[in-house]
C-alpha cells in the first residue's frame, strides 16, 4: 500500500473529527464516503486495507467494472453519486447499496422496480439543487418535499435523506447558506413524519463548512486519492 493514501485517509478522518468537535457534534456522527471515480480498483484496495469501506462512484460503467474486479471484498458499500439516466438504472439497482442522486420520480420508480428481490431495499437520497445553477442536476428546492414524500412510499427504496452539490465557486458564507438550506428541507420533512438520518453534503474543499451545517456524510475524492485525470478514462 502507498503510505500516502493511508495517511491522506487518516488526515481526512482527522479533519472530520475536528469539525465534529468544532460544532459540538458527537464523534462518529459524520461518515466518510471515499469518492473513487476515475481511480483504479487498486486504489480502492489500498483504501480498504486502511479501513475504508464506503466508496462513491459517478459513472455506471465504472461502478460495474469495479464491482466485478473487487467482488472478493464483500464488505464494501457502493454508493452511486452521479447523474443517472433512466436507461442505466438497472445496473445501479443491482449493484449499489446507496444512490445519492435521485432527482426525479421516474428514476426512483425504476430503481424500486428493478431492485432485486433478494437484496435489501436500496438506500436513496433525493438530490436538491440548492445553488440554483441551471446546469446542475438535482430537483428544485420547491419540489424537494413532494419528491421526497413520493420516493418514501416506493416499496424497494429506503429514503435516507437529502444530498446537494453546492456552487463550487461560492464564497464560504454562500456555501454555508446552501448547506443550511438543505438541512432546513430535511427538518421540514422530519416534521412531516419522515425519519431521515442522512444529509449528504461536503467534499474535499468544504467538508468543515458542511459539517458545521449538519452534514452526516461527506463525499471526499481529491483529498484521499489525489487530483483526477479525466483524460485517461
Ligand atoms: C467528484 C465528486 C465528489 C468528490 O469531490 P472532491 O472535490 O474530489 O472531494 C463528491 N460528490 C460528487 C457528487 C462528486 O461528483
């Protein structure tokens, strides 16, 4: 194993612990999802040896090939976090333990229908576009409540919470506002009776801000695996 990967992982875990303390949250209340997109299966093996179990992938084909390559590591928890086209839902329904990027009912209905009967219900988050950018995936904040309530009723899905990708160019105050907006939507859904334990928000550069706003799961790629090279995919 490369020392650098295990020490990078340790540093990220340390950042999470410090951020939990800084916001008076219990140690261990924030989970780390290691975002391994574009990195080879061997990088995941190294992280697994270092104790990491939850991995996030953005591309269906990559999820498929890494699941096959790493099938012997049966305790890996696979999270799909990328944009999902309806013609690709079956593979994700069969392979993933979690999907963070549910942004319309049609996708949720397909995932529920295609989730194999012998597997437990698929854990999902509804992705909300809190930054208001046109190009971003995620449902509009005004639609989030209705979408979450509809997703929660699907038989083969367990709605765990909400996810967002804020504007990467936002200043810290704007970022904090966008994270807080997601947290407020979860509170509203909880008041309506849904038990949502997950706020999937925060990445390499902003995990402290996200944890300050209530994140329960941070999705971290670069700070663990290094810079991504999309050219070699
Ligand atoms: C790539 C990606 C991440 C990780 O981003 P880093 O800045 O590398 O930590 C997190 N979430 C989603 C949805 C991503 O696509």
